[in-house]
C-alpha cells in the first residue's frame, strides 16, 4: 500500500513539472516511503471532459487518493493558475476526498510572476476538497531547471536544496501520521 499519491497535472509529453514530480518521488522513496503516481494522461480526455464517473481509470484514481496519507500535486502554471485539465480531474473526486490528507503542492512557471498561484489557486482548491494540512510546497521557474540528456531534470543548487528541505518536512509529517 502506498503512503503518497503523486499527481501530475501537465498535458505535455515532455513535461517539466512532471519531471520535478518524478525527481521528488525519488527523494521521498529514498526516505522509505511508498509513492504511486497518477498523471492526467492516464485517463481518457473524454472521461474528463464529459465527467464520466464510470471510467475505470477515474475509479482507480479515486481509490488511490482514498488510500494515500499524503498527496503531492505538480502542475505547470497556465494563465496564472493550475491547468484546466488538472481541475477537470479533481472536479470528479468526492467532495471531501482530501480530508485528513497531507498535501504538497509543486508548480512550475515561465516566470516568477505567478509565484503566488500556490497560495491563491492551489491551496484554496485543496481546502475545498477537505485538506487542512497543506505544506508550503514549491514554485520553480523554468530557468531554474535543466533537462538532462539521459532523461530527468537537474535543478539549480538553491532550488534543489529548498525542494529537499521541503520534502523532508513532508516525509516526516507522513511518517508521524497515524494509520
Ligand atoms: C498554455 C500555457 C499557458 C502558460 N501560462 C503561464 C502563465 O500564466 N504564467 C507563467 O509563469 N507561465 C506560463 N506558462 C509556462 C509554463 O507554466 C511553464 O513553461 C511550465 O514549466 C511548463 O510545465 P510543463 O512542461 O510541465 O507543462 C504557460 C505555458 C503554456 C503552454
């Protein structure tokens, strides 16, 4: 059984935010935590657009959310907020799906302009789904990361340190959480 569900909210096949999510997953697994990943590309677009509650992929996603102690969500900033397709997925969850979960938001953006989208967009969305424990999370600008030829991503030293520190706090909170 997993401890954390990592959700990738970018529609891009070569997604920066998803690469940061995968990197973060590796760091959490190194802390002895089990992480499952679900990306919005794992569900048919028409199931999202037409709110198909019978979708097997949606039902799997809902179960993965229910069974996790922590939820880590990475999204690119689109038009000053999370992606519409991530919202379409979260719209299909039960009303209080994040009740009693620890949330960790990650956003990537082209510039620092929408740094506060974590505060004015992501955190209220998590709260409406019942979350009361939301970690500070991290906003990363595209210029602070480089893609590696062998796949994956390299973050600038400062942001890598901040990510590691933040994830250590998240991992400790998950470990301290009663089953
Ligand atoms: C449709 C679209 C809208 C975007 N809107 C913004 C924006 O409002 N603010 C911003 O800082 N970056 C914006 N960006 C840039 C992306 O947030 C940024 O490049 C991000 O790291 C891409 O992540 P991804 O590769 O995971 O999709 C936008 C990019 C796209 C494709």
